[in-house]
C-alpha cells in the first residue's frame, strides 16, 4: 500500500466514505505522510480494523538481548538488523526485519509493545 492509498483511506474514514473524499485533501494528507516518513516523525501506525474502527499502534521498543550461546552465523545475521537500527532506521522496519529473520537470529531480540 503506497502513501496515496493510505491517505485516501484516512480521508475516507474521517469523512464518512469514499464518495465524500476530496482529491485535494487526499494529496495534502499524502504529502504530510511522506514528509513525516522521510523525517522519521511517524510514531503511530494506522492499521485497518473492522468497518467501524481504526486501529492505532505505537512503535514497539526493541532490545538487543544476545543469548550466551550465540553462534557466529546468528551474530552476523543480526548485525544487518543492528546496523539498520543504529543508523537511524525506523522501528517499524526493524520490527519487520526481526519478524522475518530466522528463529536462530530473532531469539536475540526482545520486542515490547
């Protein structure tokens, strides 16, 4: 889903349906989303709920918690995630990287919501 689609859904939720969405408003919201994403000011993710609700989710806290039995492969694989995190990568992407990593790697991270 791109920023335009997200902006359209936000406007649709706010104004009561797709038929009431003004194209200019969608573009304004899209620009705001893109600016916030570029400057890492996004601290809440809007996720689609059922028809009557919108779910807001704040970023998680991610902890590097290496186990005593960590192996070279696990450390090397985890370094990609760690470097992403310390170089200013966003929490959402880091969490996704951890979720998609093999269990041997993800076990060294702790995610708290």
